[in-house]
C-alpha cells in the first residue's frame, strides 16, 4: 500500500491480510484503485 496510512495496516497483520485478499479477489476494486491518484 502506497499511502501515508500504510503503517496502520502493517501494524495489524490480520487487517493487512484481509485488505490484501480483498484487493486480489475483486477486479472492480483493482480498477477503481488504479483510477484514483494518491493525494499529493
């Protein structure tokens, strides 16, 4: 995860695993996240 908040996910292994499964399993989530630019 490439956000300033990634440390929150990294500090909770179960949440991080859930997020990674969610991102891998849902093509619509991948498409949406690819279209969103991270804030600068």
